[in-house]
C-alpha cells in the first residue's frame, strides 16, 4: 500500500492576494521531488500562475509555509475522490521544479 501525504501551501503577498493550494503525493514522489532542494536556501525565483500573476519565493519561504500531513487510506480516498489530487492557485510540483531548474542555471 502506498503512503500518501497532503502538502498544503498557504501564503499572502503584500496584502495583494492570498495563495492556497494543496497537492497529494505518494511518499516516494514527495521524497523524490524535495531531494536536492536546499530547504534553507534564500535564493528567490519567480513562479507564474494565472495569465500574468507571479510570486517571488525562496525554498526557505516555501518550506516555511507548507504543512505536510500523512493521510490514512480513508482520508486519501475521500479527498482524492472529492477534489482530486490537487486544488488551488498553484500546482506545488511547479514550485518544486522551478527550484530545481534554478539550481541547474
């Protein structure tokens, strides 16, 4: 049986807008996604969403604004069947990938 996490991201940007998203990861996928990312890095990257909105965020800020909760099989089924594997303003995978891409540049 796969273990699942729900990763919840919440942040507010200069009183202009609030961001709230969640994504469900298997334990393996989550560990793969965060491997190689320095969670205390202050280096900022731009993450775009919508048609022309973006945030400037560092790994340190992102990891300080997430909550990772292990889901029971019942919780996983309810959330995944009701809302799907992600919901919100920003796809969390995109943030993690941008941190990795920035490391390659």
